[in-house]
């Protein structure tokens, strides 16, 4: 059985994103779809002593543009985000692991597009967690059609016989897979154990840097199951 998962490239995603990757043999970055402002593509949250804090890449409205075409803005946001993460987790045991993963990407001015920026971070975190899933971009394939049809065709392009989908897709996937020689499997996130975290109200729904800063390599025991 060859399992394929497909998702847009998110900004320093939460651990569930990496659980999805680890449960698939092939993962396709779906960066040919339109960019949506104020969404996970360009922002995420970390937990601070004052509660949840957004890290947002200041991308102006790009209505109708594909994620792969979004150019990163200039300015000090890279330095500011990196410094915010460093200061926030400075007393956590594995903050250096986080900085070793992120710093080369944030400081690389040759990475000019959001898609490449997000993907590079995701790949580096996956390597840190010893996830051996194979990555592709949707743009590598000439796939058209309706929303679900494109997902099915992408799976066929990479030779998968099972599509692993996040539960949010239940809003638009109906019976399309019943007529295909392709199995549909729904991702079940967790269960996750809690760990030392800033603040009084624990949240699993923050960037994985929160988990890595606290657990280091043991993060993979939460993500891979």
C-alpha cells in the first residue's frame, strides 16, 4: 500500500501537520492553489507566558495568486520572528535545536518565495524528526479539474493507492472516491501527551517549535505513531 497525503505548505506548522506527513509514504505540497490571506500559509502561533502569540509574515493581499507565486516581503520580520522565538523559549532545554533548524532558513535571503520558505522549514523539521516521507510539489504535475478530481489525479500521478486526508476535507469530499481504484483514509490526529509549556492553559494547537523546544528529539514519539 502506498499512501499519499496532500496539503498546502504552512508556516512553521503544528505537530499534527508532521503526524500527517509521517503517516504517508508520499507528501505533496499543494502550492498550485490560491493563497489565502490571514491563514496558516503565512502565520502561526506560539505559547508565551502571556498566552498565545501570533507570528505573521506581513504579506499584502494577493487575491487570485497561487501560493507558489507569492514573494516574501522585505523588512525585519525574519529577524523579529526568529528573535521572538529565541527569547520566548530561551529557558527551554532544546531551544538550540529549534534555532539550528530555523536560523539557516530565516537568514537565507536567497529564499524569496513563501512556498520555498515554508517547504524548507518543513523538510528540515521532518529530517530532525527522522521522517523519511518522500516530498513532491503539485506544480511538478500537469493536473487540472475540479477540487477533488485534482487530489485524485495527483495521487495517481505518484502511484499511490490510498489518499490520506485531514478531517477538514469532509466538508467537500463526498462520494468521489467510490468510483476510483483509490482508497480514502481519514487522518486522526493525536492523542498527544502534554509537556512543560508557558502559560496556565495548555494548547496542542501551536507551532511545533513549542514542542521541540521542550522535548527535543523526543518530539517524534508524539508525532510518529
